[in-house]
C-alpha cells in the first residue's frame, strides 16, 4: 500500500511526488480502500431492510464511522471486519470488488455514475447532509475532478489492492486448514483484535484532512485520559513524521509531537515541536479572525506562555520566568485578559515558595471568576486549599472551600477536575492522619470512574489523580499489614501506568517505600539500604531520610545524626513541616540510644508544638508516644500513662498496625513500672493487664511480620510470667524468644528500652 500512496495518482496537489500546495486543502480524495467502502455502502443500500437482520444492521452502522474516518486498511482486514458484522453482506462486497477489479475501466466508471442514484427520488436511500451522504458526495466530486491518466492510475491501484487482498485471504485460509479447530478460533480472535488496532493507526501514506484530524484527535485524547491505549512514543512519532513529510505545515501534528515528546521527558524535541506548532499557526493564519496581525500577536503570546509551562515542567524555573514575562508583556499590549489570567496562575506556580504567593492566588481566583473562566478558578481554589493545608488550617474550612470548587465542577461538567478534587481530599485526610476518611475518598474516586466508563466511550481512568488515589490505597493497605492487597493494587498500577508513562514515578516511589518498610520490619537492613538508591532517585528528601533510618538501625549513630541535621535545615528552608517533624522524632530516638533522654525532651516538645500548630494529628500522637517513653526512661511512669491516654485513641483509630503495636507495648511497660509501688493483690492485677496488652501488641507486630519487636514482646512476657510464677507460660515465651534471638542478630540496644 505504501507504493500506492506515494504515487499519489489521485492527488492533483502533487506531481512526481513533490508537494506543490497544502495536501490537506483538499477535503478528500479517492483511494482503492475508499472504493471498497463505497461498494459496502452501495450494497447496504441495495439490500432491503428485511434481508439483513436488525442486530446485523446495527453492527454495520457502528462499523461505518471508524471506516469512514480512519486511515486506509488492507482489503483482507476490511473483509474480516464486515464478515464479523454481517457475513452475508461481506460475500456480496467481495464479489462486487472482484468483478470491478477483474473487469474493465468502464466498470469503475459505471459504478461512480450509479452512486448519484442514491440521492435521487422522493425518498432517497441516503440523505445528502448525513455522514454517509457527505462522504459519498466528496468521493463523487473528487472522482469527477480526476484527469483520464489519474483515473487509469486509480484503476491500476484498485487491481493491485484487490490482488494483495486475495493473496492475504488465501494465506489465511491455508493457515486455518493446517491448524486445529480450537487453535483456529483463538488465532482468528487475536488477529481480529490486532487488525482493529492497526486500522486505527496505520498511516503509511498521506491521509485526507478528515482522516488526519481523526487520528490526531484520537491520539491526543488517549494521551490525556488513557495513555496505555495510545501508540507507543516511538510508533506515534513515526506516524507523525509520516504526516509531516507530506504536509510540513500541519500545525496540529507538531502539537501532538510536542505532547508525545513530553511523555519521554525529551526537552529538546518537545521545545522544537512546540515552537514549530506556533510558527505554523502564524504561517497558515489559523489563529487570525479579523486580520493577520491579531492572529500573529495571539500566537506569539500563547507560544511564550506554553514555553514557560514547558520549562516549568522540566524544572528550568529561570527560563520559565523569562518566557512568562514575555507572555505577560505581549498580552498587556494586546489587552488579552484571558491570557493574563493564565500567566497569573503560572506566576503563582513559579513563586510558590514565597510567603506572599497566596495573595497572587487569591487575586487569580477572583479575576478568573470575573472573566468567566471556571477551569482556572477551580484550579486556583484547589491550589489555595493545598497551600492552606500545609499552613495548618482546619479541615472543615478546607473541605468547605473544596465544596465550593465542586459546585463549579458539576455546574460546568468539569469531570477531570472532579477527579482531582477527590484525590486532593484523599491526600488532605492522610496529611491530617485520618486514614479511614482517606480510604473512603480514594474508593469514591475509583467507584466514580467505574460508573463513568459505562456511559462514556473514553474513560478518564488513567489520569494523575487516579494514580495518586491508587498509591494512597496501596500505602493504606500496607500500613494495616494487608501486603497481599497492597501488592494487587501495585500490580494494577503497573499495568495501568507502564514504566515509560508520565505518571509511573508515583507508583514506583510508593512501591519502593512499601518494600523499604517491610525490609526494616523484618530486620533486613542490607536490603533496605539497597532500596535507598531507588527512593533517592525519585524523591531526594525521602531518600536521605530513609538512609538515616537505616544508619540508625545499624548503630551508625554519628553518621545518622549528621545526615538528619543536614536534612532538618534543608526541610526548614523548604517549609516541609511533615518531614521536619519526622526528622525531629528520629533525632530524639538517637538521643535515647545514646542514653541521653533529657536532651531528647526539648526536641520532642519542638516536634509536638509543630504538630499542634499545623494540626497534624497523627504526628502529634506519635510525638506524645515518644514523650511518654522519655518519661518512662526518666522514672515517672505514672505521668507517662497519663500522656498515653491522650495519644492512644487516635493511634488505635487511624494509626498504622506497627504504631498500634508500639503503643500497646509502651502501655504494658508503663503498667509494669507503675506496679512496682503497688500492694501485692493490685500488683498482680496490673501485671496481668500488662500481659494482655503485650499479647495484643504481639498480634499487631505479627501482622506486619516485625520479628524483632515480637522478640522484645515475648522476652518481656517471659519476665512477667516468671514474676507471677506461671512456669509453663514462661517457658513457652522463653523458647519462642530463643528461636527469634538465634534467627535475628542483636544490635547492642537494651531490649527493655526499645520503643
């Protein structure tokens, strides 16, 4: 088929393979494939309604639109598609094409003459303004404009097209006879699936305007909503290069090339394609409405704005700011308020680290509402909510603001922003430590997506918000010890977002963090250390923190302390409060291991103050847990128990399984330490209560396979059973302790002091 297309016998805009004008200036032209589609339409019109069943006719009608809009496909594949819908009609079409191809040139001439009869009569077979009617009229007009030599070349190409189709059909028949019946069915199904995909993407030659527009719009929609169903980056670029070879001034193809290069993070090629897109808009005058000068200016300011967004995407903030200033200058000269609003929103993105950036954002939201830009207004509200969440505002105010943005979404049917809003709610609830609410919001997004897929042909289920929600879901399951469920979610993420897709980094980081936590729980510090490199590549701050955790577990206290101090100063500059608190807790733990609990107290109080100020409930509860442990070490277990009663409820309600076990273990330690001054009957009661709490802690640790902490629990239980005189239970715990102690190495930390 490539030679047929390249000869371009049917295209008066090309002579000897050289483009003399815009190929896409012509609406359509005749090809052998389109003659086959015309035969199909003609046969459908000749066959009465009673001859073809209602179900078959419905299938044929559904097949027609992709056949009319899609690129040319091989004749054998066309036969299979028709046969799958209506076997009877496929046979008639095959006979008509055979008679035409094996006959004479006058048969093709007569066929086109007969097509005009479809519009004649009081009740014509085809309405003139319908999709099929317009296609027929375009084909008749294009055929009538061909010279005699072009008509002869078209007929020769039709004969070649038919012969290639017959060869392919004969080969398929031989393969079917040679295979078994079961293999035959399986192969036919697979081949049909492949053919449908190939006929959507095959661009071996120049496409007509409608075919090219359909291909580009389809691929652009897939890149936005479901990247896995789009062509691979290399294949798509090949097809785009083929389109641009026949029409270098096709602006939309350059823009799709820009989107395709963004997928693979190719900054040079994406910049090149973006600039070519706006150059072509200016050359073709596509942006001009009243005069060329206005279209020229509009293209320039939006080119600068898109260039700023591109540089921001790749982290080139200085170049992005320069391009944005240029866009603002041109937009102010042209008095383009819409462009200025987009510039204002990007100005906020570039200046997010400044303390006064929220003023820009509030101004942007007000102006966007004033100029009737709901999309920008909603994005501004959601960015404002995100900023206020990091600033420690209460959840009820944030949710009220998101409710206002949701009203905009539903009013203007902005389904993409509805997904983003729900994903943001999931993240906010996790930030505040409310895992149950986060789980509910994540599942709501998944259920909404599944409902949407029933009514829409193209689902928005492969967007960034969907990936974020699934990652939260995997982490929430892993925190509760449901590693099999978390693994299934991650497996689904890997299938939905392949490693080369633009949102794959989200699940990669999530997967690495879950593996790291499991390795640390299992005492496999060498394995956890090997995972630090991958985490650092995806998130440098998280990677440094995890490296310090591994060093601390390996008793390399001085190295861990140096890393934590550097990370603390860096996170304070970035105002990453959540990480600052986590680092402070790790620093306090270092002081305990160094037998300096008094030095740890100010650090813990600083962490508690930050947690309360920014309303990070979960981190506040964890800090109180650490304060209680410090008080236990300092010899005031009664105060420690009072503190624990404040912190344990949120941990048991929303905390991770590991933290629940730590809390119950600490309660048992405090109970034992407090019982030292009790009377004998009361002391026995307190010790028995401590043993129950230890059993509960052991069940929690068992869920996350934390053998090191289970060893500490059974050691403590054995000591308590010995005190109570329960020899059998003591021996059972002692035997279990010995097995775990032989399996796990001891790192020199006193077991009784391990939180």
